[in-house]
C-alpha cells in the first residue's frame, strides 16, 4: 500500500517536471522526461491494479 502511494506521488512529480520542460522549451529534457513519465505512469497503473484486483 505504501509503495503505491509513493508511486502515485512520483508520477505526479514526473508529469509536473515534463510539463515544466515543455513550457521552458527544453526539448531534450521534455523527450527524456516524457519517456520516464510514461514508464512511471505505466508502473503506477499496474501497482494500483494489483492493489485493487490483485495479480495472480
């Protein structure tokens, strides 16, 4: 449960960082941060699914 909450927090921070890179015009940071954000959100969704439904 605690790890899922931490992952949700990290995902929010990753999205905020990616949007900041986009606003400031940092294209390499936006691309690398975007890839990190997509991966982090995928892992977070898998963790949330595991908490709710359970992976067997």
